[in-house]
C-alpha cells in the first residue's frame, strides 16, 4: 500500500474552502478532470482527461471537518481522507490518500503518482479560491 499526505493552510474561511472542495457539480477548476458523474448522495465517478473513470464512495462527511471516501479504478483501490481545520479566517487542509496498485508493475510508481496528483490539486484549488497560502505545502 502507498500513502501520500499533503497539508496546506489557506488565508480563506472554512465555508469557502469546504464549499469549493465538496461541490461536485463545480469541477471545471480541476485541471486533471474531464467530468464528474454524480450517481447518488454517496457515489460519484470522476473521469480523468485520459478517460479513466474512478469510482468514489463517500463513507463519512462532517460539514467543515471531514470528508472521506473509498476510491477505485482499473489501476488502484484505496481510501481518501480530507480533514478541514478552521482557524478564524484561515483554513488548514490535511488530505491523505492510501491506495494499493492493482497491477504489480505499477507498485513502484504509485506513491510518486499520488504526490503529483495531490500537488496539482492544491495548485488548482489555490487558483479557484483566489486565496493566499498561509503555509507552504507539505507533502509526506
């Protein structure tokens, strides 16, 4: 299993950050996504620019605090956890993705792939929020 974690603090109120991250109908700001198909209140499918569908099953959602789901596509299977920490007009995000490669030859590359995806997500999110970072992005 490979795990990637990223943390960043934005000079942005929790409401704006939460609403942007969890609004599945507004995904155009994400440079890695072609489209999102909402199945129901707990399931959705993201289609990458390359056409690869990834199925998400929301397992926990606590407004302004936590968003968790199971993730699966033809290459990986695992979990994603997003923790949100409001601090006045600042919001700290702590996102962790843990996945297992389904194909043995992909195992050595999954960790770096996850880090690259997370880094790009935060670049896109910063542009969409139009908020400055209060701390540097930390990737583990």
